[in-house]
């Protein structure tokens, strides 16, 4: 009672108190700090290209060279079909959506370790930083999507067929699902790395393996008669990548059940990630 009277007498604008409940995520506070969120988005994008010669051009170079590598290995050597889609747009579409997920996951997973200096000096909702990472990477996705669109237009003139229909309305939803997947898994890993740094070392290797377990460089139909097809189908990223190609090219079928499964996985990952993140942020300065 005396403490409350002192607060009223001093007329404090804000009182910072420890969180007492695990479910106290305080998302309203994140919204109140939205100006800081936009500042972090700008910081992440500018800092990424500071003291570089090519700057954002690197976002064009990486998917181009990866596409050429896929074209040689999976197209020429392995001779894997691309479901009637021209090989270069096929590979580039998978690379574009995968790069967004990979960038969100990798950057978000380093939230606590990379920003320990900021966390130890000033208070703000910690969820602002992983959210800013996801939002800043959408700029990178936009740049690579423009490259993909240019390639699709070129092949459209070349073949006389360019799909643009109502299925394109799925693209924002699929990008949002990839953002949720990267954010949910990223904050789980970031919470674990405060005590177990091995996760940082294993993450890069795990992301590479996960890409080959996702139909990025091959269509899901190619695995129809394979014994390991079920494992790839159960990968919650697979329906999103396949639906992204369906939205762009209008070929194949839309797996609604698969998208619902992916959506459920994302919600679970976000929920448990937020709980774990909320729990770890109380004591992480003692372990980082």
C-alpha cells in the first residue's frame, strides 16, 4: 500500500515491474513500441549493407547463382522433372520463398546473443527485435520476388504463356505463413541458445538439410513412388512451397489440408515460442 502511495505522489509515467505470469506476453506493450520497431527494421536493413560495394544487389546475385547450381545438379545431372514449368522459374520460385524463411529463422535465432548489450542497458519489449527481423527480411524477399517476376515475364514472352489469376491472392498469405514459421522456430531456438550454444553451431547445418527435405529443388509429385515421400509430406514447409508455386504458375493442385496442417504447426510454434521467450528473457542476462 505504501509503495502504491509513493507512485501516486511521484506521478511516474511508467512503472517497470517483473513479469509474474508465464502467459503475460504483454502484446499491447509491443504495439506501443511500434516506433521503435520501425527503427530496428531500418537499422537491420541499413546495417546489412554498410561498407559493401554492391549493397542490395547481393539479393539478386545469391538466387541467380543458386538457381544455376540447381539447374546443373537437379536438372542436368539428376534429370528431375519440374512439373511442366520452365526449369529456371521453377527453381527460382522455390529459392525465393525458402530464402525468406531461412533468413527469418537464422536472424531471429540470434536475438538474445546478438543483442545482449542492448538488453542490458535499456528496457523495451524484447519481442520487438525478432519482429523487426522478420519485417526487415520482407524487403529482401520483395527484391528477390521482383527478380523472379522478371524471369517469369521473360519466359512468358518466350513461351506465350504467363499465368496471372486469382491464385496470386494466396501469395501474401503464404509469405505471412513463412514469416510465422521463421519467427516461431527462431524464438524457440534463440531461447535455447542462451544456455546451449551448440544450437548456434547446428543451426546452419540443420537449415541446409531442411531445404533438401522441402520441395525447393524438386516437385512433391517427383516423390510419389519414393519410400521417403511421407517424411517430406509431413514437413510443414512443404505445403507452403508447393502452394507458392501453384499460386505463381497455376499448375498442380492446391493442398488445402496441407496448408491447414502447416497453419496449425505455425500457431503451436508461435505459442510455445512466445512462452519460452517470455520465460527466458527474465534471466537470460545471467547466462548470456
